[in-house]
């Protein structure tokens, strides 16, 4: 009997201690400072379980609590900044899966050719800009419609007629094609005719065999890279412009795939100064097959920029051309490079925009899996720039545990599922984590447009009351811009979802996008962007004026 009473007493003491601890913990939350509250919202946490709430409380740079308006209202203090979402949606800050911020920033003052109605208007706009900027070394345009040249591709001579005196490049609306004039091609070493493999993905003139001016893949990159050869001051200004644009789009993280290591110091300098308002995870570009000596050099770069919530280097990026026959990597060389990097613990990203390059990547990853032990933290290798895939290869994404990176705005819903050489979107999502990226630098950063396209909501005549036949469910598309990219860079423990203890990176949208998204998404805007617990963008706010704390209705 005494033993039983003793047992009851012990249980009572333990239970009382636990209850007291919970009470004290709750009191600590209630008693401590609360720096920011967002309420009156549809909060989608992106936790892959469909969890929603009404309000979020932030302390410092972390999320303190997620709950109902009433629960969060009790946490308000006199110093708390309160954001009323007015019924709009709150999401984790968008995470763009492939954004080279410095290069993109250098094109932000480019000629906006979107909306031009004809080639004549397009060339006229280029001429006007060139005349107004006679001292600019490059003439850069972006975003023209492919409808202008449906009957015949543009040539370098046509662009020469508008820009005869300096290099010029126009980034096509598809995000992967560029149009260059003769001066730009000559600067890149593609004219006179060259056997350089970079020029293999260039459309050629039948008579001379020289590039006509339309470039894709490695040839496009070779010319585009020349624009980034600017002074450090120009790069710093470009990065500041890009950060502001990203914040205005609700972006709080990016994955910098393949940008030059020359800009890493710039990111790190902004990190140390507190000026970096987007978290950057970088991948080092690999131009050719790796050796053991190369790996030692690359590890030195990674050690300079270790894992940090604001900036880190943690992956290697390998760019395969549009035509694998002319790539700088043979299948055997790619297999060896991926195997060595995997064995050394690197995460690997292969840029593979064609069916053949996707298959070549899959074969290389399979070779690494067969050859090496599973790394301690697991594998999260990626195929980037996926636009087409053979149906037989879809299942291989799942068996190899690969991430698929896709760039809207291609109307993915218009691609027949399962058609050979096309993108079976939902089938791929069933096998792989999908992450979404902006089609930079030809288009702006616009995750909301990306969601609209990726969810298959852009089909003409779509019944607004019915689900789209193709594309991702909207919540999955949101996760592909938030929690999935965080997982892809091993950051799911600190960002990508809205829950207590996570970094306070949030975007507040002007509308509830879950109510007939076919109607609401096209008119939705970013109202606030919150990065590291601070408001870094507010729509229509006077410059330099933070929101004024308001009072919540109990």
C-alpha cells in the first residue's frame, strides 16, 4: 500500500512539474517582447499538411507563435508593430530556386521590350535608348515577344542596324534564348567562325557557317557573361537594385546557381554590413571535368563561406549544353565528375534543358549512387532548367531522390502530360520535389505569376469554378516556391515554413489567393515583405517610414 501511495505521489509531482513548466513557458511568451504581429489573414504555413491560421507573432528574427487572431492579439505590447493583412494571404517568403542577382541587377536598367507590337517598334525602341545613352558600353534589352519572328528568326545584321557601334544583346521572352549583334559575337570570340564548343548552340548562317545572332545554352551564357564584367562598384550597385526588386516581389531567399565566384565576396560583405536583405545559397560553376586537385580548391572556397543563414556556398553547378554532343562534358567525364563530387559530400546541380541532357544527368547521378556510400546528411542533388523529359525518365527522379527545378512562365498546363519529350508536370511532382525559379534575366522576378502559371491557371477559357486539368495544385505550387527550395538546400530547419522558431521571413499578399485563384491571382500584389523579422518592403509606403503600431481588436 505504501509503495502504491509513493508511486501516486511521484506521478502527481511529475505531472505538476510539467503543468507548471507549460504555464511558465506560456507566461514567458506572453510576458516577453513581441516585435511584430501580422493578423486578419489567411496564413498558409507551407508545411505540406495544409495547415492554416489567422495571425503570426514575431520576436526578434524568429516566429514566436502562429494561431488565431484572438490568441495572437493577447501578445501585443506597446512597441509591437502590427500589420493588418485585411483578409489577404500570408506565406513564407518566396525562395527563388535560380537567381543570379548581380547579373540580373546589371540588366535592370535594360530596355523593356515587352509589349512591343512589331519588329519595327522593337528596333525603334532599341535605337531610341541607344541614342539617349551614348556612353553606355552595352545596349541590353529584355522580354520581347516571340511572335515578332514567327516566320523567320532575327539575325545579327538586323540588330546591327539598330546598334552598329557597340555590343548589343536582347534576352528573349523564353528565358533561355538571346539575340546578339555582330559586335557582341566578336567580343565573345564567336566571329570569325570558331570551333569553340560554346558556339555549338548558336543558329548558323547557311552561307558562312558563322553564328546568325540567335544563341541558346552555353553560347547564350558565353555572351551574357560578358555583361557582368564590370567594376566592383557597378556590381555592388547592381546587387542593391536586385535586392530591392526581389523584396518588392516578396522574395526573401534565392539560390544563386553558377554565378561567378568573383561576386561571393560582395555577398559576404553585404552580409557582414547588414545590407543583405535576401538569403543567398550559392553554387560554384564548374566549367569542365573535375580532378581531385580541383576538389581541394573548391573546398577552400566553401570553407571561406560556411553555412550561414544569410549567405553560404554549398553546391557545385554543372551546365550541360542544349546538344550533349558538343558539351564540355562527355558522358564518361560527367559520370566521373559527379561521382567525385558526391563522394566528397558536395551537393550537385546539373543544368539540363533538353531531353538528352536530362537523361545524361540521370545517368551520372545513378553512377554516383552505385559507386558511393550515402553521405551522412543524405543526397539532394538537382536537375535545373527542366523543360522537357522523356516519360521513361520521370520515375528515375524519384528513385534517385532528385530535385527538379523549373522556370515558369512557360504555360506548363498547355504541355500534354506524358507526351514524349515534353514535361509531364504532375507525374514529375509525384516523384520529385519541384522547386520554381524566375526566368531571369529576360523577365522580372514575379513569383505570383510563377504560381499562376505553375498551377495551370493560365489556360484560356478555363472554368474558374473547376480545377485545372494540368499544373500543380495551388498549395503545392506555393510549396515549390517556399518550403521545397529550403529543403533543397538543407535549410528546412530554419526557413521555408511558418511555425514557431523559424526565421521570420514572410510575404503578405493583398488578396486571399485561395478564393477562386483563377480570378484573384492575376490581380494580387505583394503588400509587405518581412525579412529577418523586419519589414523591408511595403507597397505604397513613403520611403524610409516604417509602419506605425496599431491596436488589435480583442
